[in-house]
C-alpha cells in the first residue's frame, strides 16, 4: 500500500525527497568523530595536567590524531553534499523508487563512519596520553597512531565506496 502511494508521485520528486533524507542520514556519521575527538582532547588535557613540560608535544599529537579522526565525518559530508548539490540520481534513468532508495541507501551507508571516528579518536587519545608520559618516544608513538588510524579508516572507506556506487553506478537500475 505504501509503495502504491509512493508510485503516485513523479519520480523526480521521489528522488529529491529521498536525497534530502539520505543527506541527513549521512551526517549521523558525525557522531563518531565528535566522540573520538572529545576523547582525544580529554586525554590531552589529562596528559598536560600530569606532565605540563610536555604540553606542546601533547597538544601536537592530540591535534594530529583528532584531525585524522575527523576524516569519516568529512567523507559523510561529501556524500551529503553530492546528494544535495550534484546528485546524479536526479537525471538517471530507471524506476523512480529504486533511484530514491539508492539516495537513502547512500546516506545510510555513511553511518558506518561512526566506528572509524570513535576508533581513531581512541587511538589519538591513547597516543596523546603516551606522549604525556614519555615525550621522548613521540615519534614512534605518532607513527604507530597513524598506522592504527589508517587501518581503522577502512570501514569508512568501504561505506564511501558503497555510497558512490549507489549514486553513480547503481547496478540495480539495469535489472528492470
């Protein structure tokens, strides 16, 4: 019954409405970086409180780690902006309901960015804490942090790939 009701709308209207929903869903991924960056900043403040002499090193590690933790939020923002301003689904041919579902699905897929944001922030926080305790090992700690953050980002990249496929190369539109 719901699908019959949706079918009464012009396909372009369905796609535009679904794109708005998809863009909003994509931005849910910002929760992860927010948590991760807050954790890193909290650990930075704690480390400076314990070892004020290392405050510059601690702050640098915290900022570097928090910047990397933001990447999944940036990827989600890119998908949301594509859905709102450069949406290829609006001019695509195919069933309107499938194209609308692709827009919502692209947004949903970006929610996977919550995990990388939290994980990368946790790595940044622990690295900040370690540099506060042992500033002379900053270089080794930062290298290890970046490596761990790179691995943690893989699920965010997978989500981006799924969102881009749904928007630009959706194989399901060719099945009808």
